[in-house]
């Protein structure tokens, strides 16, 4: 179980696979400043909070149709935990 203050992180690949778009599309949105991400080495990681903000319209949406059974971004998802990035 994760605590309320621990963030869940997703890789560019995880986001692209979940939302059926190209990894370069996700990277482009990050470079454009439309999707906030933290950089760890050569990899971008997007927090669940930033991904939710992006998907709920506080930032532009990805140009693809999202799956109707879109997974929850809460605890239990297969993202990268905060402790893995420390």
C-alpha cells in the first residue's frame, strides 16, 4: 500500500502503450511543456499528478482516442514508484 504523499511515476513507454500513441508524441508534449516530466538520466518520468492534470484538460490532450477502460492512476498501478527513483 502506498501512502497518500508518495507519487507514482510512469515512463514515456508506459504512457504511450496505455494511451495507444507513439512514444515520440509523448516526448514531444514534454519538450513543448504541455506535459510536465522529471528527467532521470536519459529517461523522462511523469508523475500520476502531472499525468492526471494533462489528461483532464489542464494541459492539451494527446491527439489519439483514449481507451474507454482507461486504467486508474491510483495505487496498485504498474508505474515506477517514487522509491525507485531515489
